């Protein structure tokens, strides 16, 4: 699948973000190795700490559907009502740790700044030294 097609899915999902407190809408699209795509958005709460990021919502939806192998992730974060983010989105540390459980270091992370402007970074470059319970190569 083209990176631009997965990027478009993240951008479309982003419109469903529930972010009344931060005003920052995030959309993620996770491509499984079998070709299926799971999307997620950030879901905030009046008890702020309960907020869950878009990336983890996409990942956990996929895991719940039985998926374990992933090919790419696209993420797009920008203020609600705007179509341009402050930067090419980097997933937060908590999401990177959650993704590290399942994703290889060479998995492409498609980081959007606008719907059509993105950059692609290998997962291992964004998160080279995650926590593990046992030694990993
Ligand atoms: N957020 C995400 O959805 N993904 C990230 O990787 C970092 C931040 C959300 C959480 C919160 O709803 C809003 O962005 C501002 O932090």
C-alpha cells in the first residue's frame, strides 16, 4: 500500500477525534501485514489523565481483532479546525513503548504535517531503546 493512502486514512480518522480539552485532534492509521487497516483517534476525558492517544487506540483495536503483525503506521496531529500541524507528528513515548511490543525497528512511521505533506521514519529511529523484560537484539 502507498504511504499516501495510509496517510489519507489517518487524516480522515482525525475528524473523529474527541479532544475538547486540548483542542488538538490526532488521527492514526495502522496497516496490518495482511492488508487490513485499523484507525484510532485521541479520546479525552474531563478527568484529564484518562485520555488515550490515537496511536494506542488504533493499536489496541487491531490487537483486539486478533492482529499481531504490522506493516506501517500513519499519524497526523493538528489543532481542531486547522489542517496544518506544528510539526511532522511524532508519537508520544507511551505510544512508542506500546508499539514496541509488536513493531519491528524498520517499520515505517508516516508522520503527517498536513494531509498531503508527510515524512517517513523507521520505528527504530524514533524509539531505539524501549523497555523490555528480557534481552532483545
Ligand atoms: N496525543 C495523541 O493522540 N497521540 C500522541 O502521540 C500524543 C498526544 C493526544 C493526547 C491529547 O488528547 C492531545 O493529543 C494533546 O496532548
